[in-house]
C-alpha cells in the first residue's frame, strides 16, 4: 500500500479495503471490480483501461470519495 494517498499502481482490492467509500465509484461506472478475484492483481490504471475510462477523471472521483469518507 501507499502512505495514505491513492496511487494508480494500487490494486483495486487494496484501494477498496483502505477507502471503502470508493466502492461506490466502481459501482457507479458499472465495473465488476467489487468482489472480483482479479481486483487483487489489477491496479487502478488496469481497471480504467479495461473499462475505457479516463484515468485522470476516475482518479479525481476516487479521491473525492476517499476524502468524503474521512470527513
């Protein structure tokens, strides 16, 4: 894991474990990453590539979701 920041190299599984509020972002985009066995191996960049999502936009959504969970 990282030092408290979301990074594109994090696995989707690690991201969702550390910031559960980010699960909603995956669900909103109809991504099957939540509960998928491959989420332990696919990083955020892989997920965006697979679902043809803008990585910068997706990262912004994840960061907002994670920040909201901290407040």
